[in-house]
């Protein structure tokens, strides 16, 4: 594929993402999250030292403020003028999406279902209205401990957003980026008194189907979050 064609495709993706109202669900709705906090009580050094991977969670609910903070740490806007986000991205093209799978009672005052995070206006788009944590766990080779977490984050990549500029190497950049996003979630969870696990073994198509991801959104990682049991 020629360089001119690659840039043309890249322009298409960028324009699509900046159309006013793009991504709003007329059928199921979306809503704005509480504003995140920019100062916390736990230092970065302390969060790094204390962070551990957890595979057993208490059924306690998260607050909507905690969910908001975790999503902001993952992909939130940190430079409104330039649109830069909390995690670095090759060419600032941001090929990743974060889905929050919320269980029944998983988040206070939030119905169970699947929600897609919208960085541009720090909001959630309703994708599905069922508690599908067990479906995600079954898709992850029946690792049922995943379903004990009140919230499960699934991070997907739409490779075309970044390969349009960098070609095949763009896929590598997306994989580097998901590592940054995952670590941000882990450290933010620790700072909030929460814990997180991480899962890379799963059937891609089954996970995508469970969360209702659009065609072309490839699941890369699953991160269950909650209170350590």
C-alpha cells in the first residue's frame, strides 16, 4: 500500500472520530461521569511498591467516583487543548477503547451492563444492559474468578487507527500502549484502596461477542477490579 493511501485512510479515521456527536448512542444512551481528582493521598512510589495482581475479590460495590477515576487513569484527557490522554500513544492516534463490564451491584447507582468509555467528554456509552461477567470469564478459558470482580475492564484495539500511519508496525505500538493503560489502571486502583488482576488468556472472538464490541475491535487484555478478598 502506498504512503499516500495510508495517509488518506488515516485522515478518514481522524475525521470520523471528530465528527460532532460521533459515538453517542441514540438507542441506549450515554452519560457524563463525575470529574476525576488530580491529587490523591497515595504517592506514585507507594502505589508502585504495593501493587499486586489479585485473583479474588469481595462483592463490595465501587462508587461511581472510583469508576470515573479508574477510567480517567486509563484513557482520560490530560491536555484539553491538544487532546492528549493519560497513557502515551504512538502519533497520539489512540487505537484503544476501554469497556467496563459492570456486575449487578458492582457500582453504586449504576445498572449492570457493558459501558464504553468516551475520553473526549469523560462519559460512558451504554453498550449492553446485562451482567455478562460470567460470559467474559467463560471466554477467558473458564477462569471464573474473573466474574467475582464487581467491574471488569476489557481493552480493545482498532488497529486501523494507527496502522493507517505506521503500517504493520502500528500494531506493535498499540500493544505497547495497552501496557501503559493497564499499568495506569493498576496504580490508580492501588491508590483508591482497590486491587486489580490481569488476564491475557482468552478467546478473542468470544470476548468481543460477550461485550458487544463492534467488528474490528480486537480484545487485548482483561483487567478485573475490586476490593481484595
